[in-house]
C-alpha cells in the first residue's frame, strides 16, 4: 500500500486542552500532587509472589488519553485518539515516512495498556515498570537497539513540598512512545517548539526527540531548585526574626527531607546519562552523544546544587537550634540577675521577720534580740541598706558586662 500524503497542520483537528484533575477552585490552595497521592503512587498494588511481568493498574488511575504528534521537515499535526486505538495504529502504519510522538497519559485501562504493549513490542517487565510508576531513572536497551528510558519530573508545590512524577520513554525506528500517569506535565515547552515552523526537532531523528524529552525534564529541575533556594533564604531570615513562628523547626526539617528526596531523584539521572554515553554507536549515534554529554553536565550541576542545598538545610537546622539556645541563655541570664538581686534582699527581710521577744516573761530587756526593731529610724535605715545592696550588685554586674545585650 502506498503511503498516504502527510497531513498539513491546518487539516489536523486542534488538540483540546487537558483539564486538571482537581476542581479549579481547589487548585488555588491544593497542589496538583498531594502527599496522599504520592504515597499511593509508591504502593505497588500487587501481591507478594506474583509472576514477574504481571500488570496491575491502581484503582484511582486516570482514564488514558492518547495524543499523537506527527511531523516531518515540512509538516506537523497533532491529534487526540482517546478511545480510538485502532485509528491510531492505522495512522501510524499508513504514514511510515513521518516521525511520531505517541503520548499516553493515564493508566486506568488495563486492556488498552496490554494492547499498547503488544502493538509496540514492549517487554512485560518494562510495562510493569511503567505501570508501577515509581522507578528510579534508568536506561535499558531492548530489541532492535531500541531504548527504554525512565525519568522523574519534579515540581515545588504551593504547599512547599517537592513532588515528582514518572516519565517512561520508548524509542522506535520512527516514533517515540511516552507514558505518564497524570494529565499535567512539564513538556509543554517541547510541544510549543514543535509548533514552530523552523523547529530543529522536526529535522532530527526520533532518537533526538527522546533526548529532548529527557533534557526538558532535567532543565525543569532548575526552577524546582530555584524555588527551594528561595524558600531556604526565607527560612534563614525567619530564624533571626524575633517573632518567628514556633513551628519553624518543623518547616526546616520537612524541607530537609524533601531536599534529600530530590537528591535521590537526581542521582540516578546522572548515572543514566553516563550509561547512555557508554552505549555503542549503533544504539546511540555519536552525533546524539554530544547532546547527551550536555545533558550529563546538567545532571551534574543539578546534583551539585542538591548537595549544596542539603548542606545549607543542615546548617540552617543547626543555626536554628543555636539561636534558640542563645535566646534561652538570654532569658536565663535575666532571670539569674533578678534572682541574684533579690536573694540578699530576701535574706535581710527574712532575718528581720523572725519573732524574737524584746523582753522576757519577767520584763527584763533582751538587748541582743534585734534591738534595732525598736529604733525610731529602724525602717528608713533598713530601706537605705536594701537600696545600697541593690545598687552595689547592679554596679558589680555592669562592671562584669553581664548587663550588656551584645
């Protein structure tokens, strides 16, 4: 069968916007990835001892949406084939002269996932990694020198936590197949580059598209790290604010945990790039390796920043505890000075509060039993003595530097 002519971009139906899974009002206060969802993502939803390669879909998985982006040097089209898998396959077979990006978002249809696996010749173990949705970044080579790449997309959410999502990439002779479990991602910048009339992506091979997807994920680490850096600076300023909130330490420890987790996400990306650079030229051509070397540099920079932020957060926690200790020492110093001033006063007042008789039962005077209590000037004299004691103590503390706030 002769291949049909490529569809011009104007003839292709426009790609409908993908709506967020949450209510628009809730998106103002709720991040797109909640902590509960992230915990569910890590769950495997499979029983212990299942046969390797058994596919499982989470009960809350989204309905799959299949988006096809087809292009040549001169033409470009993008179409959604949700619920039309046969039409998608027919278009791919009828247009072998084009290059294609098949973007599958959502896993909530196990029969469709099995058909995709069969149609594109994916190994069940690889498909299990896709649906498991919590694989570390890696690269695998399978039949006909095709690649299976896993990357992790990240974002710093409005509730000041780091969340991530898995992007699975399969390469073919004239296509790239991607899987992700959410409708929202960080790849719109790449789609916009395709829509440009002079995009380099159109002129490159499908292998270059796989690199571009990985590079966009790596580049998206930097806005995440910039947000982390800004938040760390804000926390540092709050430490020296006398009116800082009591739960500041909890915030520091939480962002420290997120930074450690972010480092755990970036570290495999560096190893993945290093492994790609060691692949033979028939798998990854030398001209593509130049781009992957640049991506490797980006991964190294991201890892260095993650290490730096981890050290900064550790120092921030120590600084907070040190500041709290200094504040406590200041309080204790004030209380100690006040106590030191009142201890001799309390002694004198307590001494003269003893009830010794001035006369015995026979009317004889007892001159040693506090005769000053009966002096007409006893009370003023005692006040002068007490004042002199206080003044002497304050002068002594001042000479020692204990009253200084420095």
